C-alpha cells in the first residue's frame, strides 16, 4: 500500500526533483512508473524505501509514514519491501544460493527456515539448477532473476523494481517482466520503473507517467505514449 | 531477530579478521607492544611500592661500623650508641648475622653467597630505634659524630629517593597509558574500518533488506573485541616471560632488589590486560562503525 500526497522533493543542491506528486497504489496492483531520464522516478522509489524523506507532503508505505519515521523503524519498513535494481547488486563471492540466503540471515531468519525457503524461491525464478554457481557465471537475465528471488525471499508485500531491465536485451527484458507479472498474480504488489516504451506497451497494466517531477498521466490498461513522454 | 544468534556474529567476526589477516596481525602486534610497555612500567611502579614498604618495615636508622674494628669491639660500642640523643634502642647486627639474613632473603638463589663466609663483605651494624621523629635529623647527625661509625643510612633517605623515582615512573606510566591507548584505539579502529570497507556491498544489501543497525554492527564489534582479547592474552604471557627473565637477571646482579614474584601480581596483571585489551578493542570498533548509525 502506497500513498503519496502532494509530495515535493528538493535536493540539498536545490534541484526540485518532485513538484506536488499525488499517487495511490493499492495492495495487489501492478503499476508501471514511466518517464524520461531525470523525471523523478528514482526519487519516488528512494522515498518509498525511506532512503530520502519528502521536503513537503506525506508519504505512507505499508502503514509506515516516511515523513517522520524513526531510524530504528526503517529496517522494519524495508522488511515489507523487496527492491530490485538495474545493476542486480549481487555479491560475486557468494553463490546464488548464498546470495538469497544472505537476505534471510540479515533479518535473523533461523537456518531451518532458510533451508526450506531459498530453494523454493530459486525454483520460482527457474534457477534452482544453478544454486551453486556464482553470479558472474550467469547471464544478465539470470542474475536479475536471482536478485528478484532475493527481493521476494522475506515475503514482502510490495516489490519495487527500478529499471530492472536496463541492462538486458529485449528478450530477457520480456522474461523479467513476465516473471514480475507472475509474482503479482501470486499476490505481491509490484511497482516497475522503466522508460522502455515498447516493453510497457506489451502489457495491459496501469501506467503512471512522470515528467519534470509531476504526474502527467495515470491510466489503467494504458499505454506509455510518445507525446506524453516527450512532453 | 527472534533469538540472539551469537554464533553467527562470532563466525562473521572471525571470518572478517582472517579476510584481512595481515592488518589484523599488525593490529594485534601493536596493541600487544602497547600493553607490554604499559604493563612493564606498572610493574616497576609496583616493585618500587613494595620496596618502600619493605624499607619502612625495617629499622629506622642503620649505623654501619668501620670494618677495621673487630666484631668484639664493635659490639662494645652499644652503650655509646644507645646513649646518643633521642635513641630509644640500639640492636647490634653482626656481619655474620647480616649474611645469613641476606641468604634467607635470596631464598632459592642463596647459593650466590656460598663462598662468602670466610671473606664476608658485609659490615657490623646497629639498628637504631628513635624516641621522637621530630628530632630525626639531630639523631642522625649525633650518630655520625661517633668516630667508629663509618656511615649512617636513614630510612628517610632511601624512602625519599624511592618516592621520587616512583612519582616519575607513575607520571611516565600515565603518559604512556594515554598515548599508547590512543595508538591502540586508532589501529583497531582502522582495522575494523578496513573490514567495513571490504564488506560495504554486503552492508548495503543488508540495509536494503531490512537488517537492523545493531545486527549490521555486531560482527564488527565482535571483531574488535576478539582482536583486543587476543592482544591481551598474548601480551600477558609475553609479559610473564619478560618479567621472569628480568627477575632472574636482577636477583643475580643485586640480590637486595629482588623483584616481587610474578605469581604475586599475575591475577591483577591478567585482569588489567584483559580489561584494557577488550575495552580498547570494543571501543575502537565502535568508533569505526559510528557512521552506520545513519541509514
Ligand atoms: N542526490 C541527488 N542530489 C541532487 N540532485 C539529485 C539527486 N538525485 C537525483 N537528483 C536530480 O533529481 C532529478 C530526478 O532524478 P531521478 O529521480 O534520479 O530521475 P529518474 O530516475 O527519473 O531518472 C534529476 O534532475 C537528478 O539530477
Ligand atoms: Mg532513475
């Protein structure tokens, strides 16, 4: 559950990244957040993970109010989220299995739970057979699927993927989107940030378009339209 | 975290120490050196205290009789000496008596004086007890005036000098504790900082998936603690060895200044090493990971 109410964000150097953003995402939704580079998409995702706080307005994520969240509460907010990045952010020294298990250890999950849950997640992303490999032995699309398994392993209610296909070719990108769609169908809310128009238009999902720190369109089953993106 | 999994932090901490083994080794070595230097000065101060107490427990003034005088004549001086101003009691100590006392003091090293019976280098002496400390100086002067008296050694001379030495040693120890403590803190802190740097990716991921700050910090605190612990335990045994060896050398050289046996101070020394080592280790790592307070 995400609520942004008239959110402004001005960075320390004076850049106005968001200028009055109001957005509501309910549980179970699948939302594309689109817009040209520099339009404020990552600023939104960083606010959802409480890496940054709004300058003005109100941000509520899974019942945590980011505006005045205590730093001791931030870890607990993040446990309700799964985050996926363009650059995967896997640990090269650790095996695929260990990369996923690491996320569970970090929140103090007992070994016996980890042993059951990690293979289940790797199976879900189709990589159980590569559990003992290291990330750098995998193709980019496979690495991103490991990152998705890691994001999901602690059973978050919202997945935030910031340009998850930015480093992948179109075929792998489509696979990743279909995987996220499948995860959404299993009950997890999904927010995908992207600026790849063709990819977005292959799905019929809610599309929120940002430009210059403002929402310029928000339609169900919508398109990522040429004119709006080039505003 | 439902249950505090100490073995996890221990494994992480130990793993971290060995992942940059050379730096850890250097940190432990420097810290050991700091502990031993500080420990040595403290032991010197302790021995001086012990000596002061020993001198104070002995007679107040010792009067040495000219060695030219035969023992019988020396003994006959008793009345002359006892009648000097302010003297309450004069106890004669023959040179044979002095030698056997010395032998007793040497304990297991008594064989050092084995050949000395026939050619005793010690002198006949009197132990003087005085009536009133106020006239201490006058008494010493009066005793010096007796012609057969070779020298007068007053307790005050010795203790005054020892107290001066002790205050210098104490001051040096204090400065060393502060300086070397800072050095140790700095090196531990940098070792742990290096560990956090090697693991910065893991730390970023841990934060992203919702690890608490304490959970992220714990392995580094464990690392600092273990480095401190290793330093203090090895430093303790090294100090023991050094002290034992020095004690042997000193008692062979000048028996009267025999060191207090290590067993008498080992418990205190061990606690001192353990406490300061683990304190500096833990504090150093906390210093290094302060910035992880900020998310
Ligand atoms: N930490 C920062 N400090 C200053 N300006 C920033 C910072 N992060 C982003 N910006 C600026 O804010 C605007 C929006 O950035 P961002 O949210 O990253 O856009 P997007 O993800 O849509 O490309 C850009 O102009 C960017 O330069
Ligand atoms: Mg971005």
